[in-house]
């Protein structure tokens, strides 16, 4: 109710389960949300979901009404033929992710389990569509009401998983990488590594000048993996002077957030340590995060972030598919189902990750550009926030990423063409 009425519609509200209080209230806009109609007000039939305390497999009663997918459809006499409040809560709370469905190789919730994917509406912001339906029935009953106005926005975000391909690494790691390339007869990479280390060629992942020359003065957000070197964490040590200088340089031009390491998922103390290291380097508070490999387990991951004073998280999206993981293109507050309470951690869904388009879905440059254009247009239509996810390493214009700068630049142009406002 807070999200729908206050945040999206801009309407002050109060909730009561006392019939006498409700009936004696003199305000014009009254809403009854129950399993039977009261004697006054706009009536919405309520399913049981919002009155329950446990977490279990539930019947979603999915249906398409006038080409709009809905959940918790019913045949009761009601302002809407589905429980809009339960449906929005189900998606925003990520209820389905608490269930023990099969997960991917990194232990993440598999997008193929999602009801949105099964209904083929993963790239549709259903929450925004449902709120529009809700606004229409309220407006019909109360024509003089005024709703909060929103504007379409964007936020550029970059993950720095591997700051450099070869430079600023210790000799042992470099030697191991070189031997591995030689044994696999990958002589082009051997040549690239040697020329880079001899300063005859720029490091392929050192794309930061290109990024900032492309985005110009647009404020953006960079996430740095501060984890110790390992199988999935590949950045230099936080003590490395060149790495520290890079972080400091970027923090002077953009906002910087922590990219909790892969290892932090099995060691609760690491998030706090890595956050502290990043803050010490930048000299600024660190309040934003995005999980490395998008590793997310509810509610433990978000509660760990909250305990480390993270207030904004940008993990809400899939690595295997593009669109709207929570069915929305707007930010919202994390609701902890286990403890049955809303938190102060704001979640920002991203619309696509470039690795998804190229590596997971094997889309061409032109196919990717069309998808991005459609996502931007959809988000603009519903006055949402468009957040793309890029990596410094994928902007190298090399190997499988040859030509993908064109996709990045297309994204920037679409933001300009659609007159989106920056959230940063």
C-alpha cells in the first residue's frame, strides 16, 4: 500500500480493519480490500496472500485480460477482476525466489522459473501496467483526484570485475596466464600480453578514457570488486597503487559503489571489509552495491547489505535474460518476507546486461540494438528508470566484443533521443 498509494500515486492513506472507523470516516476516497464487500467505498476483492504469514507454493491464477497478463485473477464482483495488491506484492517481494526452485551454476534464481518468463512477459513492466489499471478505476469513481506525476529516467552503471587484462598484476599470476596461453596454443593472446607488458600496446581492458569520452559529463555509477584474487575475483589487490589510483580517478568523475566479491557469499565479514577498503581509497561513504555474478539469495543477501549500511542495491536483474526481474522498471524498497517487514534498502532493477545479449543469448549487434531501443521506449512509456549494465572489459572492442562499442553508443543515443533524466 505504501508503494502503490504513496510512492507511485502520491496519495496519503491510512489503513483500518475497524468497521466503525471506516464507516464514520468523512473522506471521499474509500477503498475496501476484503473477501466480501462492505457497505461503501470502491471494492477490491482480496485473495488470502496479504493476510498470511508463511511462505509456500501458491496458486497464481494467471490470466490475460485485454492482452495484459495478470496474477490472482478471480470472478468476483470487484473493481478489478484480479487482486492487484496481491499481484504487485508477489512480484516486488520476489516471493517466488524464496521457494526452492532449481538454481543456476552460481546458485542464483533461474529466470526460467519465473512466472513472468513462463508467461512471456519478462520484458514487460507489469507492475506499471497494473497501476495504470488501478488509476483508471479510481479516476472513474473519483474524477477530481490528482495523481503524482513521474518522469522517465536513466542511470548508467558499470561493473569493474577485471580492471586490467595484464597490467598491474603480480608476476606469479602473469606467468601462470602466459604459460596457460602457450599450452593452449593461443599465440595471439601471448603476443597481446607481451606487447602490453612491454608498453607497446594499451591494456585491452583499460577502456576508462573511452567510457568517459563517450558519456561526457553524464554522472554514472561504477562498482568495484575489492575481493582477494581467486577463481571468480580477478582485480588487483586493494593495496596496488595503480588500482587505487584508478579508483580515485573514477570517484572524482562518477559515483562509486562496492561490488561484493564472489567469495563474500560464503563469508559474511567480507562485505564489510571490502566496503571499508573502497571507502578508505575514495575518502567517501559507500552506500551503493551490486553483487558480483549477480549472486542473490533472499533474504540473506539483502539483510547482509543492510547490516553493512548499504542503502541502494542494483542487483535486481538476470544474467540469462533481459527485462524486468521484479516486473517493474522503477525502484522500490526491499520487503523481507521472512521477517514480514519493509526495509530501507532501495532496489534499482537494471533492464539489460551486455553479457546477456552477447554471451548468453548470442544476439547480433543489430538484434541487441533493437531490443535496447524497445526497452527504452517501454520504460519511457511508463515513466520508469532505464539502467543498463556494462563492464569496462566488454568495451575493449576486441575478440567476441569486436563492434560492441556500437551497441554501447546506441544505448547512449537512445537515452538522448528519449530525453531521459539522470538519476545520479
